[in-house]
C-alpha cells in the first residue's frame, strides 16, 4: 500500500493565467480537495462528526513551486501525515506531473496545519483529534527521509 493518499487531477484551461501556467491559488484548492476526498474515502465517520459539531480550522497553508503546470497536464496530489498532535494535524502534499515520456516530476510541495475544534460558532474550543481520524491517517505517515 502507498504511504500517501492520492488525488489525481487534469488541469483545466480555466485554472491557468494569461501566461498559460496554473495560477497559484489552484494548488491550495487541490490540497483542500485532496483532504476532502481522503475524509470521504478513508474516514467517512469523521464526516458525521463534521455534520454535528466538529470543525476543522486551517491554521496555516504553504506551497513551494519547483516547475510549472499548464493546461491538460495530469497532476498527482499526494497527501501524507507530517504531524499528529493532541488537537492539530499537519499534512504534507507533493504535486507530481505525470507523463508517459518522463514519468513523475515533482513540481511543488505544500503543507497544511489544521486544528480540531468543537462548539457553537461563537464559542468554539480546541478538541482532541478524533480517534477515527487518527486511525485513518496512521498508514500515511511521512517517512523521515522525505
């Protein structure tokens, strides 16, 4: 089994800027999409908690770019667990361009730090990372050498 959760995406023309490369905000959107699909596929019980009173607040997001993506490129967004604290989770993301000729090329690397919160919108407080989420993330721990 892969030590990452993968979201594959084909870049659309609407995701590029006037120069023809992918506008940076889309990399961050793909991180969110990857995280959402992970919850849907690997931790669906967390979705029930989100429908109740669990909230996932993104505290920090980052993306470092190494090469450009353009329209119709196929990209693999690979999410790993970097850190699991009592109330927070840090995800790492690798963005790889996929081509038959070259194979995989790392084009960007990003991260997200998320806090788990509970309570009404006016009085949310930190809460422990749900055990079901911690268990779902366990297979995706980033190796030390990465």
